[in-house]
C-alpha cells in the first residue's frame, strides 16, 4: 500500500523496516504512524516523504492533478469542514453535558458546557471571571468537572504512556534518551524514556512541558528515527 503520508521508510539488508521523519519537517506525519508494526511496514510505501511539499505540488501540477492547488487539510478529514462540536452534538450528545469548573483545590468557579468543548492549555472562552489568567489543566470525566489553574500549574515533568508500540518489534531493555512529541503539532523535546515491560513507558522531561493530554500519543524519536510511542495515560 502506498500512501501520501509525509514520512520516509528505510529497510536494512535483513528486511527490518525503519520509519523516519519526512525531509520536510513542517509537513512530517510520522507522529500518527507510531502504531505500525514490522508486518505492516513491510507492505508500505511512502513516496512523498523524500520531497519538500512545494516540490510535490510542482510534480502534481506537471501531471495535471487537481490536488496541485488544493489547500492543506487542517481538520478532521471525515468532517469535510464541519465544526466537530456540531458532529458531537448529533452523534454523542451525552459527552456534552454541562458540569462544574473547579480549581485544583476544589473551588467552584462556574459551569462548563461539555468537556469535549475544551482542550488542555486552553485559556480563552472559559466563561469565568478571575483576577489572573486561568488555563484548562485537565478534565475529570468521572465527575464531569473541568479543572483550571494558573500558567505555573500547567507544566508537567513526567508522564506515563500505555499500549506502547515499538516499531522494531521488541521493547528496549534499558532507559534511553529520546526526543518526545506529546501531540501532532508539538515540538519534540528532550526526555528520558524508561520501558517497564508491561506495554508502558515512563517519560521524564528535561524541562516542564505544557498541554500533555490523556488520550493523545507520546511518540519517541532519536534524531529522525521513530522508535515507538503510546497513549498518554
């Protein structure tokens, strides 16, 4: 299967496949492919990953392809431009129930209009009054509450990833240094990654990172080589 993902594949003489970031880092899509294994990689081709995006557009234009001038997609492709909140309202209205907005120490500040309408790190649009700027720190789905706090409370030094997939097919036995991305658009940052042999990995960052969100992926790199990744728990 050949796909248009901006990523590169490299195979050694033993047939092992490695996934690398695209030449055009601004378009790199390796983050979303951390779930692939050796069997899938063996049958995959990523022909655009060795080219900058403008060059791909030029090739498409040369061959008269309508995608040559199509705008880049910035949203969920299956929504076709529709706001995701409207999609959720129609298909999963139960996750848009109002609930309380509270601080880390339990002070109630107001009411939210559904946890799915907020993102970790969000500052604007909270609808509450405060003498200092407040940000979304986390969501508590168990009691449907939105926890907010100051900028100083937003960063974390450590997280745990579950369901970790190692692209080589086997987990490293020792801790290793890596660049870690905690969301698709985030910069990769320095960290120590410690596999625990139970499909999990502990990630300890050199400096605090913002916006780490349960359910997003934490993906590990060494330079351009994708080592593996799992779901932030």
